[in-house]
């Protein structure tokens, strides 16, 4: 039996919030498309109180920002980027071009070609998300993207030094100081001074996520990312402090970050609720985390591990922290999630910042049909085909002709027929299927 000791806001209430955001974003994107740089500047002045001579940083401005980063912070950024680069390079190496001869004279293959331009958004509102620059810019660089534009909002009226540093070290070719919809919209749609990109990636608030949703189709995106989500799957092998810490560690992201405890121990569930109340009295980010926990926190108690698995796959949370006596069983059997963090030594914060996997992950149940951002998202797999012999051209042409006529595509059939006539010496009338000389079995 599945029991809810604490529930979150209803889906209807969440949908009403989304509708308000949708209308606002639609009008802002239209304004950027119509008025370009002028609209972007007005939005920057309104939302960020920032109006520089130009939004793109030049080399001297980038260098000046990097000089403000301490030696320790610089070393930490480089360490994190090394881990992320190592894993991304291993992933890239797993994606190979192929070419096979499927029958004599018929060559089929595919090539993995980088997206030619990518706009990477790095959030920087309440928290400057330095790590997001690693996850998007660096990963695109490993994929071989030839033009990488990156943008983050200003902090206290100027570029954030650590974010600029991460962008530059990650391989960005263009660095802009713009936030929110104006950043995403200008990189996607283009303005008088910004060339449009083929793809937009990176996390952001509800307005950024909605902007990407509305732009999808005109440009590619990494995924539909909403507020940060976390789920802790735990049994009595761990304690309440660990569970509460991992839940609140992600709830502090924003006022609408879902955090779910899923357990088969009611004792652990109730102890975790008490521990959360204790921690909310002492953590510096309590204002944000407490609101998020109040509105979006859930505690679900199940009788069996199978029930826990069923609920976990249904929720399809972005981050899933598994701390049980059978962590590998969940790894083997779970099918819907953003990323798994297995065992009490592991935690979501390491995944967010440094361990090497990508932290841009699917939310709002998107884990049912996609994984997160990775080097493969920046690669397009394109197929090709080649026929090298007259015999193959004739044989494939015969089948193709008849299958086209089966669907009523006479013009399609003629593309096949002309090859049968030229390479097989066959007199196939226009608009007739190319019948085989002999119906030999395959």
C-alpha cells in the first residue's frame, strides 16, 4: 500500500502558474524578434538594471573578469572541468561513424556531425551557476561545435568573474552578459549584433524554460527543463539526517523545487519530517527551501521495494538519490529518471558541480522519453547511402519501383525505373512497376 504523509501542490495549481508564464514569454519573444537589440536593452535595464555599451565581452573584459578570480577558485574550476571533460571525451569516443556493405554494391553509413552553432545559457539570479558553464560550454566544445556563444546575467552591475572564467576555459567563442528571456531569445532569434544560433541549451528559471519551449522547432534545444527536482529513495539502512539534508540541499534551488522522500519505513519518514523542521531553522537558505518544501515537498511510504520502484518511475524525478540495501537493483530496474546517485557516499551536489556527469537533466516527467544533456546532444547523426555496381542498382531499383507503386507514388517509382533501364538494360514503361526477371526467393 502506498501512503502519502505529506503532499505537494496539485497539478491544476501548477498548470495555472505555467499558463501565466507562457503568456508573458510569448509577448517578450515577439518583442525581441521585432525590435532586436533595442528590445534586449530595454529588458536588460528592466530586469537586471544593466545597460553596457555592448553586451558581448571583448578579450580585455574577459581577462579583467578572470583576474578577479582567486587562485583557489581558479584551481577548483579547472579541477571540475577536468572531470567533466574526461567523461565527455569518453562519451564522444563511444559515438563512432559507421559504414557497412549491406549487400554487394550497396554501401550504407552514418556520420556524427556537430551542431554548427550553440547558445549556452548560464543562470545567475539568486545563485550564480558557475557549474552550468562547464556542463554546456565545455561539453559542446568536446563535441566539436565550431561556434559556441554563452550568456549569463550580470551580478551587481557587472559580469560575474567565475562564470566568465568557466565560460572562457570551457571553450566559449562569444561571451555575453545578458539574463533570462532576453539572453535566450537573442541567441535563438538573432539581433543586429548577435548572430542566431542553431541550438539553445542550459537550465534556467520558469521563464527561461518556457522561452526554450516556445523557440523549439525554430532552433534545437537540449530538453524541456523546469524547476530542479529531487527524490530520495531510502530504507532503514540510512538515517533521517542524511535524507533531510539531501532533500533540502535541492529544495534551496527555488521556491518551486519538488523534493520527494520515498521510503518503505514509516519510522524513517516521520524522523525525516522532524529533521527537516530542525534544519530549516538553521540553514541560511531557509527562506527559499522552506517555501519549496511547504508547497512541493512530499513524503511517500510504501510497503515493498516493488511499490517504491513503481512510484519512482511514475514520478520520473530529475535527481534520484538511492540509499538502500539494494542500490544496484534500482539501477538495474529503474527506467524513468534524470540521473541516479547511488549509495550514501554519493550525493546530488557532487553531480551538480564536479564529479563529471552532466547536471542539465530532464524534469516534469521528461525522463520518461529523454536523458539529460551530454556530448551526444551536440552531435547530429546523418545517414548516407551509395550504390557502386550496376547489379545492385538494378536489384534495389526493382524492389523500390514496386514498393513505390504500392503506395501510388508514380514519380518515386520512376526514379527507380530509370536506374533499372540504364544499369540493367531493362525496358520498363513509364509508370509501370519494374518486375523482376525471375521471382527468386531472397
